[in-house]
C-alpha cells in the first residue's frame, strides 16, 4: 500500500523556511537603507509637488544655495526612515503571509509553481527558470496580494506619513516630531493624521499590485534570457526587474501621488481627492497631476529595486541556512 508522504514533506519544508520575524527584520533593514540613501530625492519631489511655481532645478538651487546644504537635503530623514523602515517591514511580512496563503490554498488561480532551484515533489517536474525566492503565483494573485498588503500597511503608517511629508515641505517649520504631532492634533484633530488617505490608498494599492505583477513578469523574462546566454546573475536580474517595474507602476499612479501631496500639505484648501483633482486641473492644467514624475520614478526605481533585491538575497541566504532545496518558497 503506497504511503502518503505529502504531509511529511510539507512539514519538513515548513521547518526550513525563514520565519515571519525574519521577513519583518529583512523588510525593516531594506527600508531603512533605501530611505536613508534616497531622502534628498523624496524631499525634492515634495517641494516640487507643493506648488508649480518653481521648477526642479530652481528648487534644488534654493536648497543648496542656503546654509547647511546637507542638513537641508536630508531634512525629514527621521520620519522617513521610521515610515519606510517599519512600512517595509510590515509590507514584506504581510505580503509573504498573503502569498503563502494563496500559494497553499491555490486561491486566485495560483500557478502552484516555485523557485527554479526546486522540484515539485508530487510531479518531479522542475519549473521554468527564475531568479525568484518567492512563490510564483498567477498574474491575478500577484496583483491582488500586492495591492491588499500595501493598502493595509498604508492605513497603519498614515500618521507617520503625514509627519514625513510636512517635515519635507517648506510650508511647515516643525522643530521635532513631538512638536509636529502636537501641532497637528491641536489644529486638525485626529483626522489630521489621516489627511489624504483616500488618495494615498488609490495610489499605493494599484502601485504595489502593478509593481509585484511587473516585477515577477520581468524576472521570468530575464531569467529565460539568462538561461540562454548565461550572462546575468540573479541579483542583476532582480535589480533590473525592480527598476523596470517601479518605473512602469509609477507612471500609471503619479496623478494620485500629486493629489495626495496637496491634500496632506494643504488640507484647508483641498477638501477631498475629487475636489483637489478638479481644482488642480482647473487652476494649473492637467500637467500638475504629473508634477514630480521624473523624481518619483527615479526614486521609486532605485528604492524598490534596492529593497527587493536585498530582501530576496537575504531570503536566498536564509534558505541556505534553513536547508537548500526547499520545496515551499519563502
């Protein structure tokens, strides 16, 4: 009588996977790294989006022309590091939990494939080439899990996002996070910490969903090229895929980012996302919805590529410690 070893295999491989805590710590580290390095680009984007009266070049000259140039370029780094660090930690751990659930339950038409380094124990068929350390899901599953994870984390991190944006803006002169928190609560109440959440969710959920979708598709295509040419490494494939995915997703969602920035900086002038969009287009033209696109695309391309490449590399190394050849991807 044949013995069913599937449960034993799943139990053994589950013990070889990095824990949820590892995903949280890996996300925290990559978020802090990217936020610290790329803060000047984020600051410039905020300054350009707060008003169309100045160009990127003029904004940069205004900042660098004054005293303490380095300090001014990295203004708002602390709230940015807190937001991006813990935001990335929550996002990667939440995304991992969602993707694992979808993978195991075969929801959203999951492909049930795994990394190219492994073989399906039930079929002994080796899947196609891939540089990924993540479960290979369907396009629908990639899009949905990325969007849900990002929207959920965005709500949790919204208060620190408000502090970050206002720190970067020249419209406010907060001396510390404590004084900023006190001022916002006194003047706007609790809702002040969630200004622009609608626009943020509309921006972040599609962005994250599209990013994961484009990222996984790009890795699949580039891995096929690597299989033929043998030129590219997994790290270069993941980084290149991250750049391409971020650039495409940013271009699609930038109008929501521009509206979100106005809502967070000038809640008294802009009541909601629809009214803000109409007023911006009426007063400044449709181009105002694409203010900061080049900066945001450049920053997102670098930060997302860096974060995801380091994250996957950490998982790859952790897999080696937990046991090579894990059949259930992390």
